[in-house]
């Protein structure tokens, strides 16, 4: 069984490249709660939540899994946005008892993902493919890796393909700093009852007015050619969206992709400039 097959049908162990920021100090939960879109203060050790960090204009600066440990909160984010997120949060520490530390080089992220993934010691319920998964952070990665040898190993290419088959976006690839929260489609990462946070006014304004006219969508493309990011999606001769990421799925015999598409075009035929047919996932 290949790593991809194990991820899709059973479970596989994975090494993950992540950016890790540790927050300590008695005000850590209060600060992060006020800086992100989801609940932080109610988290108990062993729990986690996924959230977006916004600027004052409501645009998405980063996303992260916020992991609650006994003596700290750990932010698990994309490695490319870790420095930006750290600098952003540090600007808002004034009289707070909070210390932020880049612990990317100190800890490794190791997970088990797939429909039969099992919880293991120190793991949190986190998946990078949009399915079922558990993830732990350790300073002894080889020991933890060996303890999970009952699971086949899957590499980054297998994770990437499965996340696209599942329509699961990544920040920095599918979700960008130009996007509003509602455009991402990831509303499970937003609490509308938690109270104030940076960018909340814009999120609430968009919700009340319904002013978003484009959304991130899971797409299917005919053929085997994989379009590069920012390839235009057309309806007739009019640009109605862009591809953000794509890969060819041998199992599905088509290209699986994510893209930002205008809502007004969803009921019309769509295609790429070369004639490749584009449809919404699940739509024949």
C-alpha cells in the first residue's frame, strides 16, 4: 500500500514542515483571543482550535492551529508566514505578561492522518488534508516516529494530492492576504460569539450585508495538464476567477484544483483559455 493509499483508505504517519510559535505568560490566552477569529480563552490543555489572524481591514494575515498545553499556547502555522505572524503579534504586546518564542527549530510536528487515524500520546486532533488526523509536537522526533511505525509513511506529495481531492485550502497558496474571511469558505475558523478581536468589525459588516461575491471553490478540470497558479478561469471570454493550486489525480482521472471564482459565474459554463472544461467539485 502506498502512502497515498494509506492516507485515503486507512492511516499514515507524516512528518510536517510547520512554523511554530510558543506563547507563555499569564496573559497569553487573553492576547491571542483578542488577535484571532476563534475561541482561545475557553481552551483547556489538550484542546485546540483553528483561527485566522486579520489586519484592521479584515484581510487574512495568517492562519494557525492554536494548541493549548499545560504551560503555554503553541501556534502551528505555515512556515512561510511564521515570521510575519510573530512580528504582527509582537507589535500588540504592550503591558501584557506574554512572551513569544519561535520554537520551529526546537520542536518537530509529526502526525497520523486518514480515516483510521488513532490518537497517540500528546497528540491533538489536527489534519492537513481535510479529513481525520492527529498531530503532536516533540523535541524527540525520531523516538516518536519509531513509536508510530505500525502506520505506513506518506510524503508531502501524497498529502498535497489528498488535500486537493478533499478541497482543503492552504494559507499562502489558496488563501491570501488579499482575501476576506468569508471568501475563504472556512467559517468553522470564526466565532461570532467570542467578543472583539482585530478585524472583527469588517467580518461582522460583511456578514450583515452579504457583500462577498467571490469564494474559494473546489474545482475539477478535464484532461491531465495541471495549470499553474493564477491561471485564469473564463466564462466565455470573461475572466471569472483564477486557479490557486492543482494536481492530477490518477484515481479520479482528472485534475483536482482549488480556485477563487465569482459567484455570478457558477451556473454558467467555465473553461481555461486552452478549452479545458472547469466544473465545481461534485457537479457533473
